[in-house]
């Protein structure tokens, strides 16, 4: 497995793979801001926006490869406000269904944590659908469940589901 952080030019060259990864994840039940079935044009528009945002130093995009194929991705979104420059949000942690249960999600999370440390970010936050398999992953990596927000995200059948908020402290304060 290989994990690298991409700049905008590199990310644009993987646009088709990223579209496929997002569609696979959403159509498989991931709650990452879209509803299934995810249209390819909508997924492409999303990734084009991410590529454009990579010009900003506040966004980092990690890509994971397994057997020469794009297997997963994750984003680190750094807060830019003066009182929040120690924080970042983990976003869009996606592993293609063909590559799950191989440690790719954990490796992506560890890469984001290392990136956050390098960038001086000591408080990380994320949210995930309550009861999703990702909860086990985050807990296994030392993330702390801090609360539940009911009726947060609409899922494929139209119901509203709760999201769970997690945090992790890095550096001296978090050890």
C-alpha cells in the first residue's frame, strides 16, 4: 500500500478514480454528503471543487493505492480562524469496497494525523453516522466519542439518522 498527499495537478489526474471511489462509497451506504445512487456528473463536480480548493494550504488530500489501483482517500481541512489554527477536521475518509478490511482506512487516518502534527494541528475532529463501521475504526485509533446529534443526515430510505462527533488530541496535550 502507498499513501501520498496530492497537489491540485496530481489530484486532477486521478479524477476518474476519485469519481469511482466516491460513487462506490455512497452507493454502498457511506454518509458523506450525498445520496445514492450518486450520479457520475455530481461526483465529478464535487471532486473538481476539491481540486480547486487544493490551491489553499488549509486542505490536504491523501490518496491510497493498493495493487496499483486507487483504494482510498481522506481529507484534512485545517481551520483558518485566528483562534482555531490548532484545529483540523478529518473529512471524506473513503475506502473502495474492493479494498476494505485491509487496513487502508487506518493507514489513511494515521497519515492525516501525521500531516496534522507536521502542520501544528493538535486538535482533530470528525463526525460519522451513528452505528457505521467507521465508528469501530475511529475508536480503535484512539478517537474519543464526544456526543451524538440526532436527525443529522438523511439516508437513502429518506429517514434522518444521528451523527456521532469524535475528537483526538495530538502532540503533548494528546499523549
